[in-house]
C-alpha cells in the first residue's frame, strides 16, 4: 500500500525559513493533485497549498507571497518552501495526494514550530 512520507519540519525563529518535502513509498497511486494542509493547535485542519498535475497552484490567503509549492505530481513528489514564517504558522503539516477518482491519501504529518 502506498504511503506519503513527509520530511523537513522543525523549530524555526520568526522570519525564518523551512522546506517541507513529500514523496510516496510503495504501492501505486496516480494523483490528480498533491498539496499541503496544516492543523494548528486546537484548530481544524486547513488547506495551505495545492499543485495539480497540470501545474496549477492554489494557496491559502494567509500564506500567499510567503510559501511556494513545487514538485512533480506525475512522479508523486511535492515540496513546500516556507519563508518569513510567523508564530501563527505553527502547526502539524500534512502532505495530501488526491486521485482522479477523488480518493485522498494522507501523510502522518510533520511538526513545524515557529518560536523565538
């Protein structure tokens, strides 16, 4: 069974940068889109950014101009470059892959903490 594996989380000071990476392991899955979601402490999971197989991108308003999603959906890889991080970006970040049939696959999550 295919799994999504995230890497790159950690602790960073406000104004700093981090890059998250996601790749698949095992199985077969043909995504229509891949993306990143996050769940801040005590809040619901929310969309951060998505990338389609046609290279269309979508960002949450709160991260526009600071975060950049990139990758190759056809090869099941996606990265998230996060710049000018703020304390409110603190969350568990989840990689997501959506198939053409609407199935969703989730990674286990990686913690990002922005604090001085």
